[in-house]
C-alpha cells in the first residue's frame, strides 16, 4: 500500500513561479491518481507490500507490467519533485557542490545551461534530472515516467517535471519560462546536497 505524501510546503508557497491552482491540481489530482492506480494494480499481488522503488525496479522493461511501472514511477518521481522545490530555493548550489561542480561542469553556469537545455529540449512528456553517476554530476532527461535509476547507476539529486500539466495553467506553451523560474527561484539545493552525501560524494 502506497500513500500520497503531504507537500513539504503550502499550496501557495511556490507563487508566483508555480501557482496555487497548478500545485493543488498537480498534487491532489495528478499525483494522487498515480498513487491510487498503483495501489489498485498491486492489490493482491506479490508487490502489495513493496515500496515504490522496488516496484519500479521489478517492473521496468517488463511488457506485461507497463501499466504498473508507469503509475509507480510517476508516484515516486512526483514525491521527489516536491522535495526538489522549495520556497527558499533557487540561486547558487549548496557549498557541498563546489568541488563536484568544478570537476564535472567547471562551474554552476554550465550546469544551469545544460539543465535548461535538457528540460526545454525534451520532446513531449518527461523529466529533467541532475544526477550523480560514477562520482560525477550529470544532467539528463527521461521520457514519460522513467526515473534515472532505471537507466544505469544514476543517483537522482534533483528533478524538474516537464509534463505539460506541471506548467500549462501558468505558462501555457512557454516551457522555457517555467524551467528558468524553477531553476532560478525554486530548486532545493539542500535536498540535493543530502542526496549527494547519500550517494557518497
Ligand atoms: Mn507531474
């Protein structure tokens, strides 16, 4: 049984970058539906008591389990996305990133540009991520529901939801404005730093 995690801030806390209306619908309708459908699909199966990460790893690439994979992966990624944002976020990364940023990108401006390009350039629905891979920072995008740990050993540090439901009410078709607002005003580098430490860097 999977539960819908509460948002770590109020529904209006991310305004003006993400409106109360968007955040309310996104959490109470989209995220809640992914959780509910996951529970319907695992009920009475061997995965009934598994956590989301286990469900995702066990169903990834299995054609008979595509429905469950998609719902569970979206449930996991949305919980990660809420934590990737903060009303006090944005700006320069936490000092914990100084050396790994210098090694991997040369500096924050280069990573920021790569993240903008990845999030804006992803065709259709998906996610943009900052990950730790082989001790280095990477920026990557994944399609539809796939979290980055399905593709190799990537440890997710931060994510941006680039499905249209994440921004359409606030920005219509102008995804670049949403992406830049999230990166510059909302990204939670404290959360990313905790993930970086857990990833061993
Ligand atoms: Mn979403």
